[in-house]
C-alpha cells in the first residue's frame, strides 16, 4: 500500500489535507513510526484513525472502549481454549483436537488483531493473563477441564455469547468503516465456531442444532442468560411466523435471526469467569 | 442510441471498451458542437461510466442495500426450495432436516426483506440453476457452500454502507445465521472445514466483499439482471 499515493489523491479533492493532518512531515513520520509496530492488516485502521483525527470526528474514545470490550471477550475465549487444548486427556479425538486448535488459533489472532487496532487508534489495549480467569465460574462448571461435555457446553456458551456481544456493539463502530468491517469479520467467525461446537455437542447426544432454537441452550439454567431473548419471532415489527403465506414455524422464525446482547448483559454473563 | 449499442456488461471487456468510447465521444462532440451537444454528451458519459445500469434497479441508500440483501436472499431461498423438492441421491435424514431448516431460514429472510421494503422492494427475481445438478450431493453442497460463504462476505461488506443503526443490527442478526449455515455446510462436505483458511484469513477474520464483487459472482445464477449502480460505495 502506498500511503503517499492515497494522501495525494485526497489532496486533489481537498487541497488543505496536509494542514488538517498537521503537516506532511508529521503525518509520514507518525505513520512510519506506527507501521513499525503494527501488523500490516491493521494499516487501514491506522490510516482511518489518522484521517479521523484530521477531520474532527471525536468518536475515537467510544470506538477504542468498544474494541477493548471485544478484546476482553477474546481474552476469555483464547485463554479457555489454550488451557483446554493443553489439558491432556480432555479432548477425546484427533478431529476434535484439530477443530478446537483451529478455534484457539482464531481467538489468539483476534486478541493480537484487536490489540493492534486499539493501539493504532492511539488508545491502550487491556491485558489479561491466564491467572485472571476462573473457567469453573466459581464452581458452576467445576469439571470444565476434566469433563469433555462440560468443556464443550462452556465453549458453546462463549461462542454464542460472543456472537451476540459483537452484534450489540456494531452500532458503536459506525463512525469508522474499517473498524466496523473488521468487527463484522470477527463476528461471523464466532458464529462459525458456535455452529461447529454445537455440531460437536450434537454428535455426543446433546439436543442442539448449529443455530439457536427459541431460547434453548441445550445446556441448562446455568447459562440461560446467554440465551434469553433469542426466542423472539418478530423483527422490525414484522411477524416472521408463517410470513408471506409460507409455513415458517416459530422455531425456524427464531433460528433465522440471532439477537444482540448489550454490553451490560454480556458483562453480567462473563463476570463469574474472572478469578 | 449510439452509446447504447456499444454497451457491454463484462467488466473485462469494459476496460477495453472505454478506450473506444473515448474516441466515439470525441467524434460525437466534433460532429455536433455547441452547448446542446455538450449537455447531451454529459448525459451519455454519465451512462457510459456505469456499464451495469440496465436490469432491475436496486435503488440507492439504505433502501438499495436492503434490496441488495433481498436479492441475495431470493437466490438462496430459491436454491434451498429446489433442494428440498428434489433431494440429492443418498441424502440422510439428518442432512434433510438441516437443509430444510436452512430453507426455512432463507425464506424467512427473503419474506422479511420483502415485507420491510414494502413498496420499495424489487420484483421477484428469476434464477438460473442450470449449472447445478440437484441429484448430486457434491453439486448441491458445493453450491450451498459457495452461496453461504458469499452471503457472509456480502453482509460483512455491506455493513459499512448502511446508515441507519437499526438496519445494521438487522443485517447483523442475519449474517451470523448465514455464517452458521456456512459452517454446517462446510462440515457436511468435510468435517472440520467450518472455518478453514479458504474462508478465514491469518488474522482470524472472515472476508468481506463489495456489492459489485458479490453480484458478479451471483450473476450466473440469476436470469434477471440487477442494476447496482446507485448503491452507496462508502
């Protein structure tokens, strides 16, 4: 990517771009400094924040806070899978180990990516270590790393909650297209993970599908808060059941749309997983 | 009319065509001259610069994006409706149940957009599934995978084009279900491929595509041409 070309193009439209960016030298110096630290993929985010500063939109704090919230959730997931994959005797088959390793690697990548993005916005990413988590949730899932079914149940809950959490935060990212798109690109990966974990549980006898039916977790009351609200069958005032004269059951109507959770709802759900 | 006859829809051809059109425009201007000709040329150039401006107009702004989503959901719903009507040979009860669920989800999405768009909704689109062998598991699941992955990238790419927060949330509610479909279909083809490196990049991100990129991939499956030239681009 030739950054100078991009700025030159902007200069054609807005001759004062350099004044708005302080000065050409400062821009390029700042960018060169930043690009030494950040991953190549995050350069569009860095550019976005550079121009955002120049053009006076002051949503950077909201965006950084939102990304730090997402980063916190990614730390939970990453540490959970790191420990699970490393626990000998927990995961019973090579196929399952491969799938969970893939998911672990994605969550680790999300941590790195979000840290880079937050740094490029001029903010400070939060940091968590393994010792800060309690995946038994104070004893609610006491055998999480010795009972494979408990492990998968917690995994499903984390993934489904993650999908709902990102969905609930999208609106806070609308002022930065690059950040919004990156968050959406993580959001759908979490949904892919959720679908696979659900199929893994299904293969072991759990009554679940890759999608969420009603507000049924297929796990039990301990995780109900992560599923409440998924049962709705009306979207933007439109009733989805039997819509347009087609036979659409209330189960299918609820499955067809995943629902968001607020930051407060998610925080309540994940708080027990901090030591 | 001079310009209409030279109109092409293939983006590769369009590049070369632009050279020819530039010459045509100069001839056109030289022949007529004067302000009236300039105005006419301006109108013609405007048309030239949007080579895909025939077909069903998706519209502009958020309405255009919702119609874009409606078009994709029409395609998916039509596909799974046919899959359910003519199950591939050797389909298992579990596969049939899952594919029927997906059909219902896609119909729900399609009918939702139709109802939400009301008078602004585009017409029902005619599909072209001549390249799909509905009796073949490989053909059906391969197409399903392509459609689901495409849907995910389409919604991911459209998010930033939406200006109304409620519509962004609605798109988010749907895209994660499409991603669940994509993961399941991939696992049916090859267990464990739900989020492999053909779909997910080194940063652990799904991909996103612009409307023109998506519609170019979808076009062979649609008899009805779509005009996306008024959709927002940023």
